C-alpha cells in the first residue's frame, strides 16, 4: 500500500500516530483525495472523528475543499448534525455559505435533515437564508415541505 492509501486507512481507523507519521513524511497528504474525491478532512468530519479533524486543521488542511459532489466538510457535518464539528469548522474559518454542485449549502442540508441545533449555529454565524439550490428552494422551503416546524420557526424569526 502507498502512503495515500495508508493515510486514508489511518483516518478511517482513527490511528492518530500513523496520521502524524505519514504527514511528517508527506505533508501534501493533508489535502489528498481518495478514489471518491473525498479529502482527509471531509472523510474525518463525515465519520465524526473530531480529534483527527483537529490534527488535519492544525496541519493546514483546506477547510473549503470539496468532494466530487462539491460538498465541503461543513456541508457534510451539517446534515449529520455534528454540533461540535460544525462549531469547530466555523471557528476555524469554514465558509458557511459554500454551495455544492446542487447549489445546496450547509444551512439547506441542516434544514432538509431536521438538524435544529445546526441550523441555529449556522444562522448565528451569518449563514445566508436567501440562497436557493438548483431546484429553486431555500432552507425554509425545504423545512416547510417536510413540516419541520421548529426549523421553520428558526428560519422565519
């Protein structure tokens, strides 16, 4: 196995010493992409590995890099409801209004997947409620369609 495969395996298994060792040998791995175009940061975020996310950010991972669908780490954790990672990524400078290839933002995903606490955090951090996705829908339109009343209330007040 090469360094890149070993690196992604170390991320998935949570092997922090191996991650540090591989990054020391090859610092470019921090923004490498796997065969599905996931970056280490996106993958670690998606699997809710907060400790690894912090290592990658400390090693200057690109916070706003995207996967094959245009999703950033923040977009990925927003639909999963990972409050700690949402707060951390935003604090580190992740773009709260980045759009994926379908025009969806972290706020749209959080609203679509009924992630109340994430919607609240994103709004507090100036997520734009007026952005529409490629279907012409805002976060509010998605929440309304799914009858997520608490989120509708957040987005209208």
